[in-house]
């Protein structure tokens, strides 16, 4: 399901975070609000460990399991996008609009790439009962 959402006006206040969670039919528990408040400070790509560190540094206490479970829920509900670079690197993207990514393998930086800059052609022929839902491109770069 590829649905476009209204762009967010960062950073979100606590009330806006609660409204956003409710909009995505996510129960706004204290820990989910704390995690979402940290994630939606600005458009960003964060690992679960970075979210855990960031939430706990500002004085809240959440467990690693809570962060992983919450990010799984946020991804499932479409609130965030999960960007899988490889088995070791998973980022959660606070920008859930349709776009692509550039990943720098030297620095570990993941950046957004507007979808107008990527033209995907030559998709495979699919079985008659299948439709393309979305296409995501990750361009991996490295220094020369």
C-alpha cells in the first residue's frame, strides 16, 4: 500500500506526536510518544540503537526491546520507512513520502534522493494477479 501523506512540519510537539500516532492507529503510550518525539525532531535516518541512545540520553528510560518492537510497529503501520542497507544496517526513515536513497559506504551516511531524480525502467513482467506497489532504489557510493 503506497499512500502519500502530508509532509510534516518538524520538529513535532508532544501533542502533534500524539495526534500523529493516533492518525496511524497507534496507541500513544508513554514510551511510543518518547520514541516518536525523538524520531520526528527532523527528517532523519536512525538505527534502532541510535534511537535507544537518543531517547535515553534525554532522560527517558526505554529498553532495547521496546525500541525494536516500537519501530517494527511504526514500520508496519506506515508511520516510518525501514531502509535495509544490508543485514547489519537498518535505518528508520522519518520521511515516509515516496523517495529513494544514497548510502555512502565510507561514512555510513544515508541521504534522501527525490524520486524525480531516478527513472526506473524495464521492470520485469509480472504474473497477471500481481501489481507493482512501489519501487525503492538505494544507490551505494564510495570515495574514489
